[in-house]
């Protein structure tokens, strides 16, 4: 039995811990916050339960595979329901589209908006299904140390069909002309952290995940997934230490000898860093042991950060589904103000999650729980004045577009943005979603899982392979654990 220490208890850290414990190793998680979960923590206030981060449950097969690897099912830990409609997209006053979970109904919805688009959507999804199968089952399951990893039959045979070198934006315009349909199809790639024209067409696999895989919700909230993973980790013998920030990694002979947490030195045979990659490298390692320079990190294209509001309303609201996208302003302008000329947005698009529409347990009876999100560029000045300005702006639009009074019924409001991401997660430049999945930051072009200057130090999470999002973080944790297990077998 070897001792493996994991820095950070988010999705990737918990996943790594479970696989390492299953392999027979002693595993310890050191988490700086008072609970595990990373960005998927929760808090309670005034009778409301708020998920702090991820709110979309896509790719249920990835979650199921994770639990199946330990002889379990997701349903052993939480109840999953499929949302129908999946979500609503607002384009203006009295102008919105609901996305049905039933495929035939969705085809009809597209056809009503653009004649001939139902048949084109079928072809688009057939192609996306292939990309999803190869992408999720093959491409993202690699540590991305060498191009040779991707020389599998399916990848080589389908290299052109995967469309790694075609822009997602140009690709979808081969199928659809109506601007509403284009925005609906472009929406899922926003989770990948770049403008659609800079995302490879490969990522239409996200549309397959959205439309065919479905939008789901774990009753009680997204933190129920974390609670399930934490329980599984403990069942496997993992030690979890909270309020235990790691302060330093001690290196001897190109190996981590120990880590220091809460002024206590802990000897390690291997370490997996699930905390912010940049922070671990630049703050826990001496310069001689870092793989990347500060200039390298500064040149990376980050996915957005976000401005969040956790809001409690003392009445039930109308005209809202569980998930709601407000695309009533200029999509391209907002994207430029995130990626091209970073600034606080002029007229932002925004997202509202109302989990109390589905789950009465997250709010007092007759009340509504709202999670409001504005994507913003990382590394912006973050002030209370700015937060207040945007809150008033989007609440006014929420009221107008849903035709109801909201502001006067708000009884709880907490904001969360860049400086909070830095404080709570040591997030590089206050990013929320990690590294953008541009072509130049895909697979072997991402920051490596392995630091060849420190042979028993491995990285996992949203700043390395395979990329941002909850399902990729689960996969990242598994791959990092596999790499650590290989190392431990020969050392």
C-alpha cells in the first residue's frame, strides 16, 4: 500500500481518490474549504438551499460509468429526474422557445421556426452522435502525453468526420440559417469557454449530449452528486481533511517527499493536484520544479469567469422553467467583450436557474430559489458597485421579459464573482470554468497532467485534460489516478 495525497476535493479530486483507494492505496484528500465539492459546494440561508456552482447535469452516462466502476449506481446516492422541457430561451418580450426533451417534438419545434430544419437537425444529430461516441469513449479518455495515443482505428478512420479543424460556427451554418436556431445550437459550446468560431466542430458532440442525452436534475441539488461521491470515497477508506489548505510541496530527487498542510508535514508516495493548476505550480513548488513559466500561463486562453447572484423570492414566479437563457441582447457583442476586448459587458446575456420549479426542498413553501449568472471575462476589476449595477440591470430585464414583479419580492440576495473565485479556489485570474477548449488548447496542447520535473506529481481538473465541465472533471480524475497507479507500480 502506498500513500497518495490529493490537493483539493472537487469532482476530479474525489474521483481520483476513489480510483486510487479501489486500487488498494492509502488516500488522503486535503481540502482548503470547510467542505468538499469545489465549485459545486452549497450553502443555506433564510430557508433556501443554494448550489454555488454547476447547475446543468448533462452526460448522465459519464456519471453512471463512474459509479458503475465501483459496483454502484448513481441511484444509490441520489434521485435523478429528466427535465421536460429541457430549458427555455428568451429572445425578447413574448418571444421565447422551449426545447422539448422529446425528439419528435423538438423536430417539430425546429420545423416551425425554419422550414426544412427538422430533416437537417436529424442529419446534424447523426453526425454529432458519432463524435460523441468517439469523443467521450476514446479521445477524452487519454492522458494526452503523445499524439500516438490517438492513433486508434476509430480516430484515424474518422479523422475528417471528427472535424477537428473546422470552426463550429461555420459548421452549424451548413445546417441552419435562422438566427434563433443558430443561437440554440451554439449555446452548449459556451460551456467550453470560447466563441463558437474558435471551437472545433468536433464539439457538436455537446449538442448530442444536450438534445439526445437530455438535461437532468439530481433532486435536492447538484451537491447531491458531491455528497454521493464523498460517501463512496469514505466507503472506500479515503481520509478527507477539510479546512486543510496545502502550503508547500517538499521535493527531493525530483519527487514529492511530503506536503505541508495546517503546519503539519505529511509524507507522500505520490500527489495529485486537483486544486488550481497555476496556483499549485506557482505557489507550492520552487521555481526549479515548475513545468510552466508565468508567461506561459499568461498566454493561455481562459474560459470565462462569471458574476453570480443567489436570490430568494417570497412568491412563486410565472413564465420560468428550471433553466432559462436570456438571449435578448447582441450575442456577438457580449462574446467580443469576453474574449476580444475584455471588459464588463455592455448589455449581457444571462442565465437564470430556478430549481424550486422542480424541487420544493430548495426553498420555503410558496417561495422561489433563483441562481442568476452573467458570463464575464476573467481578471476584471470586481467591485460591489459593479455587482449592484448588473443586478439591477438583469432584474429589470427579467421582470420585463417574464411580465411580472420580482425586485420587490426579493428577500435574500448574495453575489459571487471574480474575487470570490480567487479567494475560495485560488482560481487563476478569477476564472470560473478553466481553460478554453480552442484547437490550440486541445489534448496534448493543454497543460500536461504530468510534471516531468517532479515524477510523482500529477494534475487533474479543468486546467488540464480533458477540459472544463463536470463530466470532463470526472474523467480527468480517473485518468490522473490511472497515471499515478502506473507510477506507483514501478516505484
